[in-house]
């Protein structure tokens, strides 16, 4: 782990630097949606106060059975690690320091051990056990698919958890986001006796034991509901079910409660607390009809007597243009930016992003931000259409982008794309504007959906992707003659011309129909259409790539490591996204981020000799 720079007011000048690490900027949905902070309150919500005076992305707190401590996850030192503190906020200490993702801890009944989720040794989410006194750890579960939200039975004999092992990650109907399917499992604390609880549901999660150490309560839903219910405000019609489940025979009984319910917790013999999302009054509810703390709460844990509750909710944070964050490899400098799809000018002094202007909610605009000052300027905005994915000219004077509805990106999950023709979506055009906002010009015409343009290094041509009734794939336009050459005819997207000029990389969907087993992978092709090569063949989507300034490396987003948590807790459309880097020939693949948030759309910055940076 490493410490992250601490922000003071505004942006801090770091001063002249020597040779800098390669800098990759990207989007992180968690940071755009606010920061998780832990609070303590009476079970009815009164007397609420922060657990700690300073919050550094703290979440997933759990109260010890003896009532003497609280364990939670924090990114205050870089990667997600487990910390312990007394209920009054004193005595803070770190329990894990591994650079992997450690989260979702649950106490043993004697308060001496923890079972938790970790990506150490392989990168996928498995269960580990920690001795709190010695801090020794051992692995409890193995295998791909992901294990989540463990809970120790009151008699100490079993650990229940949800798991995606043996389950597919299918595309959502008509979309590219992956659905999450899980089963309930139990296992002895020594790793023996692993068995699936026979419950016939697409998804069941967050099992918590009843006092009899035989039944658990869990929340369940259909596979399709795992997409809308991972958003902050799920739409009506996506109610989850609270089920009491006999872990021996799988017999279930439904518990009466309305809404999108997550994180159920038995409170003695007579009540169950749970969290509701997507209601006009979100927060903690009880089966008895009582109300608890309110707001965008995501996990909660009660004191042994049930009188107090510790929980985390999202709070608004200071918005900064670039935020330095933890990297698994210190040779790469990672930064989160506001807006989406960051693209840097050739000198690395400015970057263009897509999104609501100045953080607003109107139609998407192209905004240019100056790295040294943090000042932003909207260089293009249309009153009726969205602007998408700016790309700089080699001389840094112009920006290419797409103009259209782009419902796949901007209307939530309402639009579905069941066949390639659906991607036409009302059409879109490639346009260009000067970096100061002057000189706007549309470059393509016709009824097709043309977008994601990228300049050739000579500035005389650009490549873009198209979906039209005449065909789909990648096209190259000559800016002088306006002539168009067909480069590919696959289900291709996100083309980027290499800074060296010799290659164009892009993402291709195998099959082109979002069918089971299909994935997006990264390809390269020469500008004359020769030498097509597939660079990745992961178990998930590989897309949203960026070239290093010298054309030797590629950074990209990937879902290959799968989910690390039940998606309903993350408030992100694609919480399995991580940033990877590889050589331009597809070798030397390395993972740079490792967390439960959605990381994506990287942009590679040529680092200027003096720069500003900020962190939290």
C-alpha cells in the first residue's frame, strides 16, 4: 500500500518534478456519485453522528458480537483494507495491509476472528479468515465466480455467503451490461463441508443467520432485476423479496415487506432490519414497521442489544478535475477525472470530457479542462442532442466528437439493442470544433450512427465507427476529399489511431448479438485493412482503450475479474470494471485497479514537466 496525497483547499501545486510515471486518467463511478462515510445512530435514527472525524472512503462497517469494536473497510491508505475501531471512534488500527481488495468482513461469535472477501492470490473475490489478535490470515474458499457477503452462524459452525461460482455473467437483455447471478452457500470455518443451499432463485444475496443457526434471511430477485437494482434509484416494478431460508433443505418463507430491499439483518427473535433503495424515503426499515436512519444508506449493522446501528451512506464530496488514486503498480500514476471519456491533447496540458456542462444534468457537452489550473470551458453543447467522446487533432487545435441521441449512454437502461439495426438509434454525425469552441463543422452525413472518431497522426484523416442500414464497422474519412473507405464490417466500436500511425485498435463484439458467451475484445488492424489481430480474449468485456503517447502500450477497461460484491450495493452500472495495461501486441497484461467500483474509459496523458494534482 502507499499513502495518497491529502488535499487542502482547491488544487495544490506539486512543483517541478523529475521524470514522471506514466499517467492514466479514467472514470470512477463511485467518486462521481459521492463518498461513502460511516455513521452511528440509535436504531430509530436519533443521535446520528460520524463514527470518525475524518472520512476517507469508509464503508461496510460491522459491529462485533461482544459490542466492543467495529470493523470497517477503508481506502484511506490506498487500496481497500480492514480497520478496527471502538464504537466511540477511538483506537483506530489497521487489520490488513495487502494491496489487494479486502472488504465485507463478518465477526465470529466470539469476536476473535473475521471472515472477509479478498482478491489476494488470483484477483477474483474469495473468502479469507483473519485472526484479530495475531493478524494471521488463511484462505477459506477458492475458484472463479466470486464469493460475497459472508456471515458466521451464532453457534460458530457455519459461514453462509452468496456466490457466483458456476454461474454465467450474461448480458442484460438488449444491452452490454452484465447481469449478476448468485446462489447461497454454506461452509465450515475450516473450509470443509462446502455446499449450495437449494433455493430456486436467479439471485439471492447477503445471507444473515437467524438465532437457531439453521435458517438465514436473504434478499432475492430475478437476474434481469440485478441491473436496475444496482442503480441509486431503481424504478418501480423491481421489488426484491426477503426470504427466510432453511440452509439444510432450502425451504423458504417470504417475509412481508415492500420495495427494493437489501442487507437484511435479524434482530433477535422478533424483528429484522433492512435497507430500502429507490423510494421517496430511502434508508433503514424494520419488519415491525419502525423506521431507522434515512438517506442513501447501503449497509448497516446493529449493536448486540439492537439499540444502536452503524451504517454508511453516500455524502457529497469536493469535485476536483483530477484526483490521484491508488495504483497496484507504482510505475503507473492513476487519476480519476470528472466527466467521462477523458482524452488528452498531445502536450498533456488539457483534456476533453463528455458529460453535463459544469456537472449539470442537461444534454451532454464537450468540456475542455486545463490541467494546471483546473479551469473548464464548454466548447460544444447542443440543446437537443448529446455530444460524445472528444478526440484531439495531432496539433492540439481541434477536437472531433459525435453528435446524436446516443440513448445507449444517456437514457438510463430504457433503450434496448436487440439487433444491430437498433444501434442506428436515430442517427449520429461526426463533427469537429476548435479547442476554444469556435469553428464548429459537421463532417459526416446520412442516416447512420457515426461516432467515436479518432484522428490519424498526419491530421488528414480520421477513423470512426458506424451503424447504418448499409452496414456497420469502421470507416476512414479523408478530410480534404470527404471520401470514405470501409475498414471493417464487424460489430466494432471505439476505434483509436495509433500515435505511430501504423495501427488502428478497436473493440469487437464476437457474434454481434449480445448472445450468451459473447464478449468485447481488443483488436488492431492496419489502416489499409490488412493484418487484423485479436489482442485480448478475456472472460469478460475488454473495451474503452487508449494508446500511450509513444504507441507502445494500451490501457483498457475490462470485466474479466468479475464482480467483487453484490452489485446492488455499488450504485454503478458496471461495478466489475477495472483498468488494465498491456503492450501494443497484447502481451504483458497487467491489472492496475482492484476495487468494487466501476473504473473505465481510460485516457493516457503525456505528463507535462509541471502539473497540478489533488487527492482526498
